C-alpha cells in the first residue's frame, strides 16, 4: 500500500530533486506541494519568490500547491500553529507524511522531526546524507534548469544572484561554499526539468536586498524570448 505524501516546497533545486525521487518511488504517492508564504508580501520567505511563480510552477508540475500563510517575522510557535492547522486538513485527506529535501544539517532535521511528531505527521528525507557536489551535478545532468534567486552576500558576491545554476556556477563557487547552498549560501528557482509539462518563461530581472542588505535577490520576470 502506497504512502500518501506532500513535499515541502521551496521551488528550488533540492525540493525539485526530492520531488523527482518521490515520483519515481513506487512506495509513495505524491499528493501535492506545501509552501510557506509571507501573508504581507505574498513571497516565499528568504527566497523572496512571488507566489504567482510558485503557483505556475505547481501547475506545470501537475501538483496541487498548499499555501501556508505566515505573519511577518513569525516565531517558531506561530509557525507551528499555522502548520498544525494545515496538518489537520492533510490528515483529513489521509496524508500524514511531509517530504523534506535536507541534506546534512542534523539540527534542522531533528527540529523537523520533532515538529512533525507534535502535529501528528511524519518526516521523510530522501536526499539525506547524499554528497552535495554529487547531488548538484545529478540535478543538472537530469536536465533541470534553475536560476539563482538569492545569495548571502557574506559569502558570495551579489552578482551571483540571477545566474543560471549550472556547471559553470559550480566551478565558480569559492572554496568552502556548499555546492547545494545547504548552509544558506544561495537559493534557486527551478523553471524546467523532467517533472515539468513545459518550462516556465522566466528570466532574472532587477536585483534587490533584504535583511539590511545581507541577502541579494533577483525579481523573477516573464521572458518573451
């Protein structure tokens, strides 16, 4: 009997790769994607991708998108409260497993597992302990395409925001920066790949900053090429 799951969805490369693996796993049935969204800005926190792009992504992936609205600067308690309400709806649909794309941060994994336990769900980590360089290369080799939407300017120049996440990007990463950005060095938005019905017409637009200039982002814009 297959297990019904939802994928915790950032719209980036790691979540896309986790989704890809789940779709090729005969023991699970993916019933949707779940994203947390700022109720004020209508953007994905930290990534700063507008919800309209997340919805278009889900549409071309043929997936239902569960949007969980968060207040600005939500505390862990507020996050847990809103997620608990969503979990109740998921359990009503016989969905009790959340898939996460974490690779190696044990404290984050422990937090997620404890949170899932408190709200009555389970956590599944298909990418856990996979070598990050190999994971990044696999993502590219599978044919996924993505844009770097966010960089931590403490470790990467702001000009890296807007670049394609490809072999050249990996080669240009400074020593000590994780190939998957697992330490928060950068985030991506996936716009095409083997799970997509068709690619999204998107390009990197103007650059802006957040958190007092710590993070540089690019606005995703419609591409008419």
